[in-house]
């Protein structure tokens, strides 16, 4: 675990370990005074490894089967809540990284072969050794999802940015949504937890957005006018039944001008009726009924070609209101809040769109195309529909999240594929998702269902997806489905509504092993839970002004880098070490290049005589460098490193050397090459040290990575007695390293002889007899002096100020 304190009170936490974190910040709660919250929670029984609290089949079977209501959300009562940690399967492995995860998943993570057998002909999923492979097939797209999407693209535009958000009803393993992603379309895929075992779990394991859900009696947990496109590919939803109620619900969540794509029964029934084992009359009657409902909803049929039929919702209801004189049903709803959907029953009435001033105007406002849509002011905000949120505040929120992500990026490897499925538990305006838009991740933006400010519609207008959720209940997903959870202000909302312990348990349930949680809150709450063996302390932001998150902490960041706190989890400690190694690599390159450039310029441009300023600039940089190394190494020791104290002390000595070198007087002509012989040796020594540092750092890093790969690394660096394993390159690198270090030592000895007795060259460092008493006076100056070439007399020492007096 690592805790990182940012501005306005942020904690960054990663499981696992239960090592306590020291904190000197004020306004924190004593970790030893917690009682119930600090108790260790046991793991649940392994039979609950795929437990979905609100879609638990044994509980669901107690409810009404009419309209499949028993497959809707039925959450446990307070007495039924589990106070234990959902375990992972015994052989659980870290999922494949995106984009490889789109096509592969480990069998041990989801040990269900049923779909590979049941859907073998339809090419949903195949078992290949220890993994599943997803060929991209589906019931109605045997040629693959890509070819199927190309067929849709011939009928409606999918690649010009006008269609960004989609919903897939009855998604299977979400191959349609998976292959739409490369066309910059993000899909909310959902399917029930039914006999098609774990289909949503497969989708999320692939890194594709999905939820457990069903069209039964309640509204989908999404706002009105949310999606640009809806899709059903043999989803087995009875669209024509219950007075067209399910199509009416699709109409509610479709944006003005949005499309509904239907394939499978009854489309193209003349070709498939025998395979579907239904009569031609039955299938024709079903399609006629669907066509009739679509007309009553004022939809326009765009195309019907081969296995596809596509309808389009009108851009406003000007003509549709007039048509109510012809179509008495369904009538226009009278509800004041079309977005309300949390445990709201579906209605057999049309959700009215916002009023317009002309038939050509898009109800609710026209949206920009993607990607401009992500940062353009959403129509819900520009129209004043969201109380207290203006266009200016929206722009300010974008800037805030840009800065926050800058802080997060220092620790979160967003571009390395570790994080794919991300959840924002309190998404507000979707700023976190927008800031992440350029990274290979997707975000489930959750807006609390009982929040005073309903902003989920704004999030969809920005081109992102999400859902309503009451965090006093479980989310509609399988365990271990999210890599990163962002909890901003969640505890402020729910601390008085339900037991926060169960909110944390739910976070632990849906978080993947070694997943990450970012807590952001403004209240003084102690989060000291051994859930997933993670500990975090929340504090206010005053102390954060001294950290690199603040603008005036940039100089400190130059020394310390992004890591400035204690980490107790091994993989985070390795991140600290990796950052230090990167710093040493950069330092070694400068060690090599800077002196090399000076020596080249000395020969080619400066006629063998170095100017004083570049040499002194290099010496000042050395002081900065060794200070940074010493500080970072102390941080490494605080994080459990085995760096020996003498190693840090030698950097302290180097700091002193660099400080002393700043007082050297760099003499010029005549006889410049002789006078600067010591400086030349100093620069050659620095070059050799740069090469040695590069090779040494690579050597130590490769040894560490080898031990990690062999499962033998118990600490964050390699210490005496640990071997490198089997990598042959290390046997080549080792002698080179020692040869260079030997040459470096030889040059260092030459430089020492030069300074002490002038045997090799003419320079040495001298100081006056009264330095302890007058360090800044005339007798306290350092100077490089040379032997006389004319006599064998002792060295002549002369202070800078004494020289000035003689000249006067």
C-alpha cells in the first residue's frame, strides 16, 4: 500500500499489507483508537467467489417469475449481509493487459466451460489450454463482430464521431461492444445472470464495459436521452409484448436522432424460420407488431438489409405530438423527471423530449461530434438544467481534473496497461473520465441515485457511460472486475445513511487482486480497514502545500521526485526503486555527456583552455545531483531498502567535494593546458563515473528483475549474497563494470596525486591557516596553485583577496 497526500486531502491507496503508516499531519484520527472498523474480516467461503449480492440466483428464485422479475435486483436484507471478504479462485492470475485481453482470458479466473460448449457453433468463446479465446463471433455475426459492424456502417455512419455512446441489450460476451471501441464508440453492454453462465463476467474480464442487467419490469439505471445507438442481436427480448413497453424504454434512453439496430428474430424470417423452429406466421406477426410500435413511437425505418433492420428516433416531438390524434397509445408521459430510473417501474407512455422552437431543432440541444464532445459544454449545462452548474464552472472542473490527473500520473501507470476497468463511485460531471480519455482505459461513471445533483445525463452528453447506484447496496457486477476505483466524496454522502463497512466491503468485492483505490474526501474520516489488507489515513490539505502537488513545491520535486512517503507493499516499493533507478539513469547520462561536451569544446573551440563559467556550472550541477541522490536514498531506506549507510555517506562526501570545487579558480592563459591539467583529469573522471553508473544501475536492476521473475525477491533491491540467476548478459556486464570502475579509480588516483604533490600535474587545493576563525575573509579562500617550473621550492599559496591586495 502507498498513501499519497495531495491537494485538498487526497489519499492514494493500494492493497495489500497491514503495515501501519506513520503520519505527522494534523487532524487525523489515532489509528490505535479504532474499534470495530479495525477488526480483521475473515474470507468468505470459496463457494461465494462469484457472489453477486443483488443478483444472487438462490434469492432471486423466491420472487415472481412474471416478466422475469426474479432476475432483477433483489438485494440482501440487513440480516443477510455478509461480513467477510469475497475470495478469488485458488489459481487466480492477473488478467491479460489490453488490447490482448479483448481476445484472451485465463480459464482459472472464470472456470466455466458452459458457453464454449453451448455456443460452439456461434463462435462466442473457445477454450485453448489454460485460457479462453474470444474469436469475436456471435449468434447473428458468424463472420465476426468486425464484419457485422462494417455491415451496420454501410447503413448508418459509425466512424464520423456522431455516434459515440451505445447500449447493447442482451450482450453475450460483449464482442459487439469490444470491436466498436476501435471505432471510438463506447458501449454499455448488459445481460442478466441466467443460464448463460458468467457472460458479463467474461466481458469485464476482457476489459469491455458491461453490467449485470435485464429488461423486465423496472427502468434501466440510465438517464433519458443517453445513447446514440441501441442494439439487439438475437437478445430474446419480447419487444412486441406488454404494449411495446420494452421498446418504449429504449426510446427513453435513446438520444434525439438515435438509432435502434435489430438483428435476429424476427428480422429476415423468410430465410431463417426453419432454423429458429418457429412458424412463418408467428415470425411475421412479431415483426409487424414491432413495426407498429416503432411507428407509434414516431420512429423512422432507415434500412432493412439482409439480417439488419435499423430505425431512427426523431430529433424532437413536434410531429409526434400531432400524431397522438391518430395514435392514441402510447400517450405522452406526465412525469416531471424522465431521468429517474433507480427502482422505477417502466411505463407504457412516451417520455417527452424538451421543447423546441422549430421542427428542425434538436430537442435538448445538438451535441458535438467525438472527440470534441468530451470537453464541449453539455447542453444540459448550457440550458441551465443542472442547478448551480454553469458553463464557467464546467470549464473550471475540467481544469481541476487536468491538474489532479497530473498528480495521479506520477504513481498510476496509466499507459502501461495495468489499469483497464476503472470505476468513479461519485463521478459528478465526469471530469475524471474526460481527463483519462486519451489513455487505454474506460470508466464506469456512477452517480449516486439519491444525490441532490443528478449529473449522469451530463456525463452521457460528454460521450461517456455510467449508471445510477445507491452505494448502501451492491453494484450490479461480478467480483474482481475493476482495476481502479476512485472514491471522491463517497463517505461524505453515505456516512450517515448506512454502515461504511459494507461500502468498503463492496469496494473490496469488485476490486481485482492488487487493485488500486483512490480516496478523495473533505471530511475527517479514518479509513483503517483490513479490507484487502489496506490502510489509509485521510487528513486535510494544509500539509499538502509542502508536497510536490503544489506549484511552490516544484524545487522540492526536483530533488525528491514523485515519491515522498512510506510504502509498505512490495510492488509499490519496487515503484519507488524504479523511479530512483530512472533518476540515476538520467544522472549518469548527464555525468557522461556534460564533461564529454566540455572536453570536445576545449579541443575544437576554446584552443585547449576551458572558460571558467561552464566548468563552474558543471560543478554546481554536481552539488545539486549528489544532494538529490542522498535525499532519494534516504527515502528508499525509509521504504525498506537495504542501501548501506556508507553508500549515502559517500554521497555526502561528494556533496562536500562539489561544494569545494565551486571555489576553485579556473586559470587561463598562458600555459592554459598545464594549469588546467587537474580540471581535465576531473572531467575525465566524471565521464568514467557516468559510464560506470549506467552499467552498475542496469546490472543491479537486471539482477532484481531476475529475482522477481524467479519469485525470490523479498525486498526492493538486491543485497549481498543474492545471485542473478541464469541471465547470461549479467556475466558479460559484470566484468565490464569492474573494468570501468577500476579505470575510474585509476583516474581518481591521478587526480589525487595532482592535488597533493603535483607529481602528475601542477595543481593542488590549498587553504589558509586561519580558515576556522575567518572562513569568509582574506585568509579563508581556496585556490588551485601549481608548482614552480623554475625551482624546487615549496608550493606557493596565495589567497584570492591577498592577490587583490598585491595588485593594489
